[in-house]
C-alpha cells in the first residue's frame, strides 16, 4: 500500500510518492551529516513492512494475498514516479547529492539493490508461503502442467471463444519495427521459426488487460476453486496464433515506464488543457524497469534490452507469474472465513438519532457540541457524507464550499454538490486536478460540476490544494451560521472504509471565519494572512510547527512539562527533524508514529536519544496526521492534511486546525498511548535505519492489535463509557 496515499480502494498508496525535491533548509553543522536516513530506502523499508504482513502466517490467508498485491502495486508506482524522477534528473544533469551527501548514481544503485532483493523475496513469498496455503484452502492457481486432458479440452474451448479473438500478435522484422510496449502491460516474447526457410523471427504478444488476470477453470467435482494465469493459458495456444510456424521459445516480460507528469503552469494557459496534453505523453515515458521470468533465454533478453534501452541494473529476473498485483482478483473471492472479521462502521455517538430508525438532524447535533469522527471505525457515510447531502436539501443552507483532491468514481459527495447547485445554492468546489493518477477522473468531475452551475476553481499556480475542508453557510434566526469540516483524509466514501482518518465538525465562529477567508483566497490569488485557529501552508504551517517545537525545547530546559507526539504518513523535512533533534537533546520526550517514510535516525546519543519511532500497518491504512505539543499544562494539539515533507510545507495548500475540547484531547492522548505502548504490535525504527517488528510478547503471545483495540473503544464510547 497513498502509495492520498493508492491506498485507493485497490490498496495502492499513491499520495506518498509525489515528487519532493529541494528544501528550505541549510545544514548549520550542529549535528553529524549522517543523522538523516535516505528517503528512497526508507520508502522501500515501508514496502518491506507490507511484505512482512504477507509473510505472516498468523494473518487470514486472503489478507496475506491482498498484502502481496499491495506490495506489487506500491512498487510499481515507486518506479513510475520516484525512480523515474531520479533517473530523469541524472540524465538531464539536474540531480544533486542527497542531504547526507550520497551521489545520485549511488542512490540509484542502492535503490536497485534493495528493490531486487525485495522483488525476489516477494515472488518467493507467493510461491513458497502463500500458494501452498491457498491449495490447502481449496483455491488452486494451476499451471498448464497441472491440467489433465479433460481440463485441457475445456480450456481449449475457453481460449477459442473468450480469449483468441482479443489477441493481436505483432511480428518484428524489416517490415514491422519493434512495437511500443505500454507501461505495466504483461507481454509474451515469442520466437518462432519457419519450417520452409528455417528463418527465426521474433513476435510480441500483449496479454490483454481487459480480461481477467486469472481465468477460472470449469467447476471441479471436488468443489475446488481453480484458476490459471491468463498468460499461461495463452502460452500453450501459441500455435493457433502463429499457424504454420514452429514456436521455439516464449517468455513473459513486463515494462515499467516513467509515468510522472510535469506541468509547466502558465496563468495564460488553460490548466486542464495543459494537463490533458501531458497525460497523453505519460503513456510514452521512457522505460525504467524490465521484469522477466527467470527462464528467459539470453537471446530474447538481449533483444529486449537493446530495443527498450534498458540497462542490466534495470532487469529484474523473477519466478513466474509476473505482476502479482493481479492477486487482487483472488482476494475478492467470497471466502469470509479467510479474511479479517467484518467490521461495520458505527455512527458517531454524537450524531446518533434520538429515536431508532429516525434521521439525525446533523445541524442540530453539531450545534450542540463539536464532533471528532474517527474513520473507518465511525462511519463516513453517516457523518461527513450525510451532512453534505442534508445541506444540499436544506432550504436554509445558502452556500457550500469544499475542496476535492481525490474522490470515488460514483461519488455521492460530488452528487450532493451538483444537487445543491441545481437547488440554487452558491457552491464552490476547489478541485485539485493534479492529484497524481487521479487527474483524468478529477477533470471529468470538474466538468460535470461546472455544467451543473458549481463554481469550480483549480487552486493556485504552482501549488497543489491538498487540504480537506468543507464549509456550509446556513441562515438561522436571521443570522448566518458556519458549519465547518476539517479532515485528514479525502472526501472519498470508498477509501473512507479502508483509511484511518479523523474529521472535525464544528460551528465555532472563528473557524468559520478562517475557512471563509481561506476559501476566498483559494478562489482568488494568494494565501497571505495568518489565521486564528488554523496553520496554513505554504507560509505559516512550517513556522507554526517550528515555533511549537522550540517552545517545548525551552520548557524542557527550564524544567517545565514538555513533550511532542506526532502521527504522520511521512517525515522527511530536514528543518523539522533538526528542530526535533534539538528538542530531544534538551530532554523533550518525543514519540513519532510514522506509517511510511521516516528520515529520522532515533536513539543516537546525544541528539536523538529521547526520540522513539513506531510504525503500525494492518487492515486499515493509518492516514491521519496529528501534532501534539505538551506546552506545559495546556496542550496544543492539531489535526490536518499535512505530512512533514518539503512538498506539504512549501508547495501545497495544507491546513491543520487546533483542537481545544478536553474530551477530544483525551481521545487522542489515549490513541497515542496505545500506539506507543510496548504491548501493541508495531515496528520500531532502530538507529541503524532498520525496522524491527514487535508482534509477540517474550512469552510468544500475540501483542495487542491497535486497530482492533480502537474498534472496541469506539464501541464503548458509543455507549458513553469512553
């Protein structure tokens, strides 16, 4: 696994891989140069943690299959964006040494070495650990050799009727140049020989991605579910595709291309048109990885390497089958006994209807007291989505303003905005059409919104709008009242069932004023002024966080209560890290809960001996961002959309909001206590940059699963016991 962070509803963690080059930071020589961990290797370590879940025999079997697929999808995007970007900068001469002085070519070599190790480990985990378990569970992924004559006869019929008409073999000869190989497509390299002339030829056959990756075999009398990889089925029918030719060799291969999009933004040019032009170019990016099966002969490999312009370092020789992201299809099988126990999100206790089967008046509920909603334990559908849908229908609502970064393909959120506009309300949608790999979907939604009469703006030139904000203006008793939502995750009903996020609902008039001005500035020209309850990047978020870290440092030096607790997806920014090192050196206890990339080197005396780093991965993607500063006896606690990366602090519109309600602070304090506890299963980052998994006690008993524990606590809170 945004891979906000792909994972989208397939498991991919996309947002974690946006480019992040350059930093407003200067090394003052206070600490040693090796105090940072390399961000690319740290990301690979994150994906290794995903792989360790797939290797864990204590997890439900199909969940292990899912983690194998997530690992593969994550790594695909890592190559398409991070590796491709690094290679591009090396080729253009723009690459510079890392913040620890590593030369760009050395970084590329380190990435390659680690990626080779992980991809082979991933393939072996499927072959040796997971596939045998699938066989025992009655789910068989067969090879051609596993089929008997009756099976083969049935498969012949499937091939002739459902697959053969879709295939297009492409010859390579003087009249047919080497074909374009699309990124992430699975292909067969085929060598054939003419019996008449004895001449050998090469052909490429694309495995169609419009067909299922694993073809289900006809029902087995033993009641087994049996599948065969599509490419395996095709391979043993090649004679039908090359009639009159002798098939000598056939091997699978897969190419990854640079699919990063670079947009030169010009205020005089339509941004959508510019982006659409760049999206067309994405398909033709240069190759940066070639995956081949380990039985490929050298002659075929030499041809592919030569024609694709691939280096030996970029060739990944792996056991078949390639492209294990296709295992998502297996995961979706209806075998609930092989998956996590089903968890149905509950409606937040504060938003419960007063009578059974009644509908909650969400405006009345939020007016009574501000609400902190914890997804997916508490339902997105009955809170944020329901509020926007109610606002669209409510005649007292005059205006709705909202940011949209990623949303689902059949989004009820967008539908609510359209309904509101058609009902005559003033609706503003700040649509970020540059959200990586969601650009096309966002362009389509933007056009639908515009056709419905929604005021659609695309943020500011040079800045992505990543904040998660909604503002509803309602007329009550002759006055205007603001209902505000500030969240850590996207307005996406599908991923809200997979991502752990926090949403804050309030009628606080100051937050309403802050959001009113922020939306006006997003639809206008500049984010310049400070806000009362918000910290907003690019001008004030970094400064605000550094100021609060400095206060903790000063408090510790003065013998006052101090402490910093941070939960983010990624922590890379050097200026923030150095400030944390100074705080640690002064005696501030610092807990860092980081899902993905972490450049902090903890536990080094004297500068980071007071820093602990934990990572938690599980059935849900930990996605919320929380910043806790003890501030003596008056904690300053913020939630929002920003990770601690250069792009979030300097090249995005991000917003975090300060929470002040004592009960909400208690909820977050309890969450941190549980996450950092030695009794909770997690990975611990060591000073050498290695992540050590702690999942069992010294006696061998499983440690507490944080996400299961939170589910139970939410249930207690619903009954008024938390």
